[in-house]
C-alpha cells in the first residue's frame, strides 16, 4: 500500500504560477508521498487545438518523477458519454487519445468519467440512469479495450451525482464486465449522494484498484456562500441537499478512521492518493493530509 498525492490538490499553486508541475512532483516527494496521480486541469500534455501529444514535456515529467523517487500511479480526466451519434463517437475518440497520453506517461491506470459530474439534479434520476447505463457502459468498454492494447487499466470513479453511489457504480462495472476495467473509489465523493463513506469502502473494496482519500465539512443548514456545483473550496449541495465543503484530511466531518479501517480490514493494499479541494493553502493542507493518512492507517 502506498500513500501519495493527486496533483489536483495543488492546482491553485500551479495555476497562479507559484509552482510548476515539475516542482509539485519534487515537493510531493519531499513530503514523503510514495506515488503521485496526474490530473491535467492546471496543465496539459497535448496541444489544445491540434491534439499533438507533447512528448518532450511528458519526458521531463517522467524523468523528474524518477529522479524524485515518486512513481506516477494514475492519470485522471473528465468525460461524458451521455451523448448520441457523432458527439458520442468524438467523445470516445477523445478519451482514447487520453489513454494514449497515459501510455506515454507510463502510468498503469487512467480514470475517466462516464458522464458529466455537473448534470442538473433533475437529470440524475434513476430513470435517467437506466436510460444512459448501456450507452455509458458500452463507451467505457470501447475505451478499456483500447487501454488494454496500450497497457493501461481504465477506471470509473464515483464522481458527481449521476454515476455515483454503491449500487450505480457496481452496475456500471458489472455491465462493462472487462478485466481491464475497475474502480477508483473516492471516499469523499460518496457523500455527494448522501451515502456513508466507511460502508462504501467496505462494499466496493473488492472492485477497487485505487483510492482517492479526502474529507468534507458537512452541514444540514445553509452556511452561506453556497453554490450547486462549485466544489473547488466553496460550499455546494449533495444530491439530498446537505451542504459540503472540502476539508483537510481528518479535520472535516468524515470518519477517516472508519474509512481506512474498512479498506484495511478488506485487505486493500493498492495506492491511496490524497485529494484536497478546500479553502486552505494547498501545500499545507496536503502535507497535513498525507501525515494524517499514514498515522491513521497505522492506528486502525
């Protein structure tokens, strides 16, 4: 089992230029991260217009990670397969292109969504899910076939309000039914659909190939300054109407002890990446989060 960091946790630092991705890799390694996930939001590995893969930048990132002694464990991208016709074909092709980037990076896994995580709540019904399930699953199966050829496992993450929750995630995995396809369990995202994170960790651990470990503040009354979907530090709403905001790991309202106990007792020994999306300074928050994760794992 390795505890590491998602680059997403340092997006604000990278976006404002106080840290490059290469410096973020060095910084994570200095904090004791044992692996690192790359999420191309504040940076990218291809040309936005032509799609040409930037092999020079990829080479620099791989060398920096190797020199820092921090394996690159996963590559995570957004995707939305709730489309039809040419729009769906283009989205599948785009995600297969991301698989090619993951292969060039040499990562063993790539997480991609199967739907937009900001779908309007009125379109998150079970009826909507049944309508799109075969489309999402068939698209994911096509991508994972490409991933198998490139040596990259593809993963679904319980993300947003639609492809989230134990039952829905398991149904997607069962529908795809491919040895190259698995789950990236996000222990924080599960509360976006008002499910218990420790129970989800126990239920989904047999299907889990990687974990995002994060924490949230949870309130039942409006704390002010809330939005519906902005999860980058602001208060936002769960599917059931609770108010959520990202927190430093083990300082929020999720029971990180119970979550890690569920994972550990299930025999999970894969990678765990700390993901932070709160208001506090990203470097401080992630350093504390990784320290807490190691300490709590040893305690449980």
